């Protein structure tokens, strides 16, 4: 099984501490809000039946590996 990695850092930078619904095909933001239930409903109303839900962090820190 091949795992696909996607860098959403540029997209998530524009949203602080918000829930996002992404189109699973293009990973474009289709809905945003403070509650995942509302974001999911908004995305479904726009025709995206199975969106990818994620929360943008309030601020990004530095990771040292």
C-alpha cells in the first residue's frame, strides 16, 4: 500500500484555529468554521459528500527531528 503525503502548510496558514472541509479529489478548501458539524454540513450542501475534515492549528511551531 502506497501512502500519499500532501503538504497543506500553505493552505492551513490562511486559517487559524478553524475547522476546514477539503474536497477529497483536489484538497481545495470548500468550507470553514468553528464547529466540525457545521463545516461538514456546509461541504455536503456544496455537493462534497465525503470531505476531508481537519483543524488548522492556532499557530505553527518549529519541529526539530
